C-alpha cells in the first residue's frame, strides 16, 4: 500500500469511526430523552418522517408530531423508577445512512407495581443537518413482566399494558391502516 492509499484508507476509517460515535450519541440521547421527558431532544434526534414500529403491540407511529404525542402519552401512563438502557450496539454505516441494533432494558412503575422488560431496538439513521437522526425505530420486546411474577416462564413472557387512549391523529392513522388492509403506507415497510 503506497502513501496515497494509506491516507485514503485512514480518512475513510476516521469517517466511519466518527459516524459510529455520532450514532451512539444519538441512541444515548434517545434514552436520556425518554428518562427526562425532554421533548426538544426527541425533536432533535428524529427526522420529520420518523416511523416507530412497535409491531409486538401492533402499533405504528408515523411523523414527528404523532411520535412526540405517543411518547408524551406513554410517559403519563408509566413512571420510570429506574433508567432505560440501550446496550451492546452493533452499527453498520453506509455513506449517510446507518443501521444499529442494541439490547434494551427498561424498568418502570405502572399502577404501583414494578415492571422490568428487555428486548431489542433496531435503529435506522441518516446523517442530516450535521448529526445522525433516527428515521425508523423498531422495538421488539422479549420479556415484560412484574418483579412479583418473575421472568423464568416459557410462555406468556410479555405482559402488555393497556393501549394508550387514542388522540385524533392516532385515530386517523388507524383508520388509514384499516382502509389499506392493515398496511402502513410508508417506504420503510416492505
């Protein structure tokens, strides 16, 4: 490898490592935003066309206003007694787009009972306005249970909370999904 090739390789590697660092920062900012109810932070880390896929609950949220409304209502329903954690990120970068996966661990309180849950996040990000922003977020829950119930069971491993009370925007989204044969119209769903 000659000097020009070495320099080109090192420049490419520095860009990749900077991207990974920026993506980890965006994911950490997400956890902090959830924990602290920092709505301005959500606004900063999500693209305008964000899609949240919570298919484990048959819930899909599209667009920044709808997503922010979901998180606000979700935080009214549950109170976190500890912090949300994203662990063991695996990140691949392809130019100005990236995909990351991570473990998720969450503890919260609902109706004065302690819950613990874990699963995975899949993050799709793109670099815009000098930062990595999330344009699709997929949540998969493997276990959601109370401390009293434990987590050693082989079946019924996910206790779901009641669905959030819908607002007008969400009702419109549901009506669109029903009208489309329960398909969400988005280029991110195939």
